[in-house]
C-alpha cells in the first residue's frame, strides 16, 4: 500500500516553476546596527529564492532613524 503524498508545511522550502517577481526593503537605522543593508539584502534574496521568488527591485533606506534626543529647552526635564 502506498502512502499519499505529504503536503509541505509552511516551514518547508517550496519553489515555483517560474519565479514570482518580488521587491525587498532594507533599512539601516543606526550606525550601531549589526547588519548592513547589503547583509539584509543577501538574507532576503536567499529566503526568496528558496521559496520561488525573484527579487526584481530593492528599496533601501540607508539613513538614520528619525529618533532625535535633542528637545527644545522648555521640553527638557532637568
């Protein structure tokens, strides 16, 4: 008796015959961030390829975050 095929779980790698176009977004928020946008792009691309996607566009924000710790004098707590 043969067993029925096992359906892949969401954690298993699936590939499509024709890759699905996809975009990736990478961001560098601070100079202390451990991973560069290049490292992030590589990780996303690896993930995408294993799942049948092809990265066709990259959106990158290499600036610092909007966090600003300087406040107007009236707003500071001393």
